[in-house]
């Protein structure tokens, strides 16, 4: 019975939130509280009381689960701007495979994204950086969890955080699917490739098929 009530509550809340995003429903204070909790990667309090064993720690998310992941990222940007008391134009998206490198005071709302698909290069698990793929490498692979956060361009001018020594960086577009028709965002990741032009065609994807 508890699981059924929780399922109904979550389904109704997410459906209503989607209608608000699409402009077909009006927001309410309760919906705003729930939306802010979800953006922070937290379980809304009204859900937790229905599900006493709900996890307290933020859980990794799959951006492909969102109908409009670009809207979600923009909402995260706006909420971060409010927390840091800066203009959204002063924020940029920082990405890292080492979330402990991000300071909580300058990245108040980080989220960890899982199951991103990488095409055009490979990932070195030991160095936590992108490298040029080998002839025997798979055309696509699944990245380990990647943490992203909107951060101040002044406080954190770099768009990535890495402990790799003498690492370069490369900007990767993030598309909704392998068709590369819908651009969601762009992230910058570390690489030690001396031939970065070889990685120019590399990209990330939320899912194989929309």
C-alpha cells in the first residue's frame, strides 16, 4: 500500500511539473518546493514522508529520463544563480569525473549524470581522461558517472576539474541521441592526446535513439 501511494504521488507530481514546464498548467508553492528539491538531487519532503526509507544522499540521474533535459539544465542554472547571487550569464557548466575537486561553496548544486554515451574517442579509467581510440576500440562506449555543476566563471574559470598532470582539454557537444539532431549542452573534459584534432568529431549522447 505504501509503495502504491508513493507511486501515485510521484507520477502525479512529475506529470504536473511537466505540464508547468510546457506552459499548460499553473505552478503552486508545493510544486515549486518539489521542483527545487529535485533540482538539488534530493527527495522532496512530501515524498519522503510517504516513503520513510527514501535515500537521503543525491542519486545519479539519467538525463535521457527527462522529456526536456535542456529545460532541466536551464532550471538548474537559474537556481544556482540564485544561490550564488550572480547573473546566469556569469555561470558556465563545469564537468568532472572527480567530484571531490569541486568546492561546495562555489558549486552548490552539482548533479552526477550516468550512462552518457561516448563516440569518437575512448576513456582512460586509470587517468580519468579522454584518449584517442584504437582501431580495436568500440565505436561507442558508456562513460562512468560524470558530475556537472554550474559555476561562476570568475571563481572557477576552467570548465573542467581534473587531477591529471599536464592534461589538455577538449569541448564535447552533448546530443540527445546518436542522430546529432538535438544539442542539449556542451562540456569540457580533460585529455592527454597530443593530436587533439583527432578528437574533434567526438561527442556525448544521452541515448542511442530518441
